[in-house]
C-alpha cells in the first residue's frame, strides 16, 4: 500500500484504522454522494412530507426511484468496494484480495475481517438510514430488520467468494452467481410464503459467521499462494491458444477490433447467456395469462438494454488494465492508429456485441415459447393485432419495436464513450452522479406533474421543448464537427459520410413515424424533431475528441 | 538527433526523462514550442510517427490476458515493415513460449516480450524508457547491448533513458543529462569524458552526473567546466 505524504506513521498506528482509511480515502467521493443522497431524502421527508405537498409517495414508481434504485446501486457499489472488486480480474484463478496487503505485518484474521466489518457496517448504515429516511408515511409494508441482515449476508459471501482462489478461470463468476442467486431465491420464496421476520433472521443470521470463516480461509490460502490449478484435468484448456499458427489480421483495424472484442465485446452476450435462461423459465409460470406473458416478454426484451448500461463501463474505458481505469495506457496510445480508428474499433465491437446478444434472444425466445406451450397464445394475440391495424402495419410495427430495442442496446453501449474516453476521473464520476440524481428525481417529478395536472400544459409545450433540444443538439454537433475538422481527427470524407448517414437515418425514421402515426393530433414537424433527437449524433461524434484529449494530454 | 546513434538520456528520478519521451510519442501536447519526429508532429500525425517507432515502456503494460503468439499476431498488423523471420528469431533467442500468457511470465520475460514487439518491425527509432528495470544483469548486458548496437550499426537510432549510468556509458554514443526538465549537458560521450578529465584521469559518467546535477546541493563536488554543450 502506498502511503501518501499526508499520512504519517504516527497518524495510523492501528492496522484497522489504516485499512479503514484506505477505503475512506479512495472512495471518498462515492461516500460524499451517499451522504448527499441521505441529505436529500431527509430534506424530502422533513420539508415535503411534513408540509403535505401534493406528491403521491405511495406509488410503486416513486418507491422504486426514491428507494429501490438508489439502495440497489449503492449496495452494488459497496460490494465492488469492500470485495476490492475494482482492482482485480474477476475471471482470474487468483484471489482478488490485493496481494500488496499480504506483506503487511498483520494477522490473516485481521486482513480478512476488517474489510468485512467495514462492509457490514456500511450495509447496516445503508439499510437503516434509507429505512428511516426514504420511507415516508404510506401503506407500503417494508420489513424493519431482516433486509439489513440480507445485505450483510450477501456482502459477506461476496467477499468470501471473491477472495477465494479457484482452480479454473471464470469459476469465481459462476460460484458467485449461483451462490448469491440461491440465497436470493430462498428469500423470494420466503416472501412468497409470507415468512415472519423472526424466521428470516433465523435463516440469515447464522450465515454471517460462516461467511466470515470462509473469507478468513480464502485469505489464508491466497496469502500463502495456494492457487489450485485444475486445467490439467481438462485437456482442451491445456492447449487452448497453443502454438499452432493462426490466420493473420487483415489490417490494423481488424487487429484492434479483435483486441476490443477480447477486452469488452464478450461481456454483453455472456451476461445475456447467463440471465436469459432464468427469465425464459418464467414462461412456464404464465399459463393462460396473456398480460403476464406480455410482461415477461417485455422483461426479456429490456434485459439487453439494462445489461448494456453496465457493460458500457468496460466499453468506454480507454485502458486494458484494471488498475488504470481512466488514462490511455502506453500500450494503446502508442498504436500507430488515429483516434478515429481506435474509436471505430470500439464501435465495431459494440455492433458485434449487440448483434450476438440479440441473436441469442431472437433464437431463444421462440424456442422457449414453443416448449412452454405459450406459442399459440402469442400467435393468437398477434393475429388479433394484425386484424386491428392491418398486416403491413403490424409487421412494420413489430419490426420497428425489435429494431428500437436493438438500437437502444447499442446506444446504451456507446452513448457514454465521450465521457469515459476523456480519462478525467472528475468528469466520469460526475456524470455517474448526475445520472443517479436524474434517476432519483425523475419519479417524484413525474408524479408531481401528474398530480398537479401540469401534464396537459407540458404536452402543449412539447414542440417548444423539442425545438430547444434540437437546437442544443445541432449546436453541439456543429461545434464538435468544427473541432474534429480543425484538429484533423477525422478525415473530411468521414465527416461528410457520417453527416450523410445521419441524415438518411433521420429521414428514414421520420418516414416510418409519419406512416405509423398518421393522425391529425401529432403534427409532422413534431415527428421530424423526434427523429432528429432519436438518432445519435453529438455524443457519438464527440468520442474521437474525448480520446484525443486523453491520449495527447 | 542525427540518425544512426545511441542516445543516452540520463537524469535523476523525476528529472523529466519520461515526459520528454511522452512528447516524442505524442502522448503529451507541448504547451509551448513544438515537437517534430521524422519532421512530423506526433500529436497531429500519430500514425506517421508511431509506425516508425519501437517503444518499450518503463511500465511494460502489455495486456496480461494475451498469449505471446496473440501479442505477436496482434502487433504485426500495425507495422507494414514487420519482419516475421526476425520476430521468430527474437522469440527463440529470448526463449519465449508462444502459448504462454503474458501475465504468467516473469518480469524479465515480460521485458523480453516488450522488446520483441518493439524490435520486430525494425523501427527507424527505438525508444527505451528505463528498459533495464525488468532485466537481471546478465540479460541486460547480453540482450540490450547486442540489440542497441545492432540497431545503431544498421543506421537506426536509439533513444535510451536510464538512471543506471554505467549502463548508459557502455552503450551510448551521445549523452543528454536532464535535471528538473532542463538539459544540463548534451554531447557525444567521448567529448564529455575528455572535457571532464581531472589530472589526466577520465571520470566515470556517474561522477560527471553527480558533479553536474548535484552542483546546487554540493558545489565542492563540481568537476572543472567542460567544453560540451549544456544549458546549465
């Protein structure tokens, strides 16, 4: 551990304090954001609820935005922090516990248990604070104690499984998914059967010391370098990537695309492959309830978009190295490629990644519908829809919906490139904070608009809002294009071709929207504005600019 | 820098050696003045400059997940001048297993891999930033000495940054000393040695460095002034 100049030996005599200081110092902005969230919750509770503002805090949407999303996000963040998961390779055989800590004159028990105790304390504070502050007087029944225990148990097991050395690459991911999902499944079953709080605590409490003991064992093994190797038992693992000559890359661009694919391209299809079977199993529970089946289908279609949001974190990184999250490492920055070529390799990879993920879904969903016996129900509903709107319109609508889901998945993967590739930690963390804040505020604001009957007024102002947004978007695009041109970051031909492609996409979308929404209530110019806003332009074209800013500091 | 020589860039830690190298590679944008490599601006034309440079980083940040064979295959795609036979010769000389993952290699082996991909396209300029940090003395002497001499003999240029002055003294034709971002001495090695001669004795580069760079801290250690170029 590198001790900064500000921290002297006399400051931290206790290993526990030193370990705690490291967590606090490294993740201070995350903690500041967490405290900010709690302050906002307290303010809402004190100011808005006590003054009886006309906001319906009782709705599931508000509950989700104010409580479930922030708590889940923070809990995921705590898992990443307290398992040291931000530093290591989760797929590696070796323990993810930082090896630099093993040479400290500290007992193995202290090494294992202090981070666990800090994690436990953080989880308890997270639950207690949000339970007290985020739950305003309502009819929602939220348990008091056991969810806190659940958070502690999940975090403790995540730590134990993360720090354990394994015999094969990837086993850690499998072990974590299976074990944590099993605990979650038992909890969901208990909720279904309305288990009492005492029963839940009886299930969860004994797991805490057990996880602590397993974690101590894992750290002890890792500390003495005891990493099993099971690859000898599996012949193909011994020879994979062996010395047999392979085909050369056609060009530098294809080599870089391969590099990007190995680095980040696989994560989206792999996660879809892991999650999809569990979601498809739900089809067997739908029975004849078409509404329920529709919900399950929407869930399946939304999954790639949601996973892409997280997978984007790996795509937008400039670095191949886990420890260097922001800057461009010399290995990449000294490739004889232009910034535009480096970005093109990323975009190509995201297209392949999206295509593979959706291929899995397009193949698996009809198969699951057929095997679960739900296909006739879907066909019947589709036939009725075609009769109602006409077959051509129904076909185009269905294709458009699927295309929109696919495009949204790709958009999620690439739309934050321009932030991530700047390599500026402040910008990246700030954008995450802004996104979480928007997510947090969007629910209450929507409720407020509905409750105060301002929705009609907002609808009438929609053309003005869209026009302003289009102006902002086009101004940003012009500024970016000028910078790209002046900095010679993109060739003139690529700039013109990009602009032409964007125009074609906008007009194509406009044409489809006019054909689909042929109603006097929606003016055509509004559809044009919508098409301009829907097709990515400014943020995507800013990516080479961001990379140049990072690569040539 | 004229072509065909080995340039030793020496300075204490934090003197600015890596910063200078980053400017040459186009990884830093000059706040004032300009940088030209092969007559090109490395920031404006990274492809033109970097395709003619072989670079071994002090950090040696070759991705650990790649296998040696994959790294060679990947790197050769970027350099039209890549020489397969030479790459294979280097691989065998360095005893690198093509199926080995980079992360499983020792520090010395990783440095050898980095050297292989820096050399196999026969760059016009080889930039080595503290290359000896990953090599034991025997490997350092055998490999680096041979490689640097070979490249210099072929009319190629080597820029070699180090604070191990005996190493620089052994291989460099021209030495540039920098301190706190400024050049304090830049001249051919022989000229430097001759001009710092004390009572007929030729001092080591180590002694000259201490005298030049350590002047402000201990003026009594200064050697007689030289005729070599230097900004002081």
